[in-house]
């Protein structure tokens, strides 16, 4: 197994402090348990990489930058305002989490959410995230390839309807062969309330029970589909990826799969599921924003706050479910459905990226919200898909914000 350590260099935001993008080896790897097992990588502006084999069991995880467990495949460079992020793509899809470690001061890193070893040195880093090796969106052809290589991949039907139609009935009537149904209201959200919104994140223990019942374990790879362009499936995918699992949205959903497999029948009725073991883990604080943080960031511009709802709801022209119409003052409109083509698949990456750049997503961190924290997850996956730094989810979203009459609302663009 190859273990790689890659450091993030200072970019324009740190210019003058660390102009040279070639990093000292001592910053890239602080220490390992035994000097014989050191795993060192040198990176310069041209992206040249040197690597050494090491035993993962012998490593103390005191690495600054990106720790990849798996086969090193390719390196690509993405410019950011505050950091130049050198991301490593791995060709091992299972059990190959990719860690981007950052923040000022010392941080800790471990495998799949578990803190291990001693502190790492990260004084020049600005990002904290964990990115699974599997892309956030895959098409039906890629799903076929993955299933051929690993039939244990879990396919999830995550359909849900705002108008009250039964998603369980839709699944029972027709679904992809072997696809398990995961009830959004039961397993992907806590009970609704004015204080927390319509779909607050569930307690980790509840989520773990739901995943285990669906046959999703700690090491599972999961592909999720819906019939709404992926904007509903994104909720479960974001939740799993936030916890370090390999998960992706089936781009185009049920209809795209049918177009790619003409003549293939869907399945009806119940699906036999073998229960799995899923460990309850807290939701990563660095991937979430509170109601106060979101309101303040939208007001002072310290973050780009994106509203994923339709334009009429953003403008306050209609509000079918929540307490008030309008949006959080200072938030920008970025409807998740505007990123989906008429056939239900994602728009091309360049178009999506241009939309995000026009809003300033390349200059500020992003906080995403929607009506209840479901479709906002699609924005976060699109952000990752387009090559931007990870954003944060405001789980309560407009349903929580609008229920508090003391908070101001805006209706203009």
C-alpha cells in the first residue's frame, strides 16, 4: 500500500509569508513511528511527485496535507484565493479516503474519521475537509463498471416528494434491481420543529441504525438515485461523504439508467436486505454552519451564502411550505435545479463552474441552504464536482430561519 503525504502551499492570500510553493520536507511529514517506514513526497510548482512505500500500520498519522490510503494515480492543481490545493486522485475506489487537512495551528488526522497518532503541523493551511475517492456524481455507465468490479456496492432509492406523494409506494412499484429504499423523513432527518427546521440532521445513532438496516456498512460504497435530477439523492450522498464513506449520486437518476439500458426491466416489490454494521459518528462540525453563523456571513460577506431554492421562493413571490417568504439578507440565488439539464443530468462542469465563479465561490468559503437542508446538499456536491473547496451546510435552512420572526428577511435579488 502506498501512503502519500502532500502539503498545501500558501497562495495569494498568504503571499509574502510563504511565496515559494516548493515546500520543505519537514513540513510535509513530521514524524512516523519508525524512521525506516517514512513516506515522503516532494511537490514543486510543476507537480513532480516522489513517493515511498510504507506500512500503514506502522505510520503515526502526523502528516501535514493530504493523506491517501490507496494507489496514487494522478495529481492536479487548483488555484484558490487562500490556498493552492494539490489534490491527489486515487484509482482505488474502495477503502481509499482522501484527507485534506488544514486550518491554522495544529490539527489531527486519522483514517475514516478516527483521530489517531499525534498532532500534525499545518501552519500554512486553510482548508479542512475529507474527500472520498469516488466522484460525487457518476453516470449509468460508470455504475455498471463499478458493479462489475464490486457487486457488493449498495444502490439506494432515495426518492422523496414535497407534495406528499409516497416515496415508499414509488419504490415498491418500480426500482432498479436490488436497490434498497431509504426513507428520508425517517432516517435522514430528525423530527421537524420551528426551532430546528423541517429536516434537521438526525442523531448519529438514528442515522447509523437506518444505514445498517439498509445494508450499508462502514466500508460500503453507495450509489444513490432519485427521479428529481439528483437534488434529493444528494442529501444521503452528502451525509455519507461527510462521514468518510464512498458515495455518489447516479447522475440523471432512474430515467438516465433506463435510457442507458433499453429493454431492461425494473424490479417491483420488496428487496431482501442483509443488515450491516454502521458505526455512529458525529456530524463533522467543520462542514456545518449554524443559523447565527449563516446570517452573519451573509450580512458581512465573510462567506458566500447560496440559496438553492427556486427563484420565485428566493424573491419571496411564493412560499408553499415555510412560515415566511423571502431569503436570508445577503444570500445569493443559486438554484440547484438550474444546474440540471432537461434530461435530469448535470450541466457540463465548465458551465457550472462559471456560474459559481460569477458569484465569487473562488474567493470566499461557501455556505449552502435551501428550504429544509435537503437540496442544499446538491449545491455542496456540485461545488466539489466543479473543483471548489468544500462548502458548509446550514441544516435548518429557510424553514428554521423563517420561523424566527426576529430575523430579517429580504425579497429583492
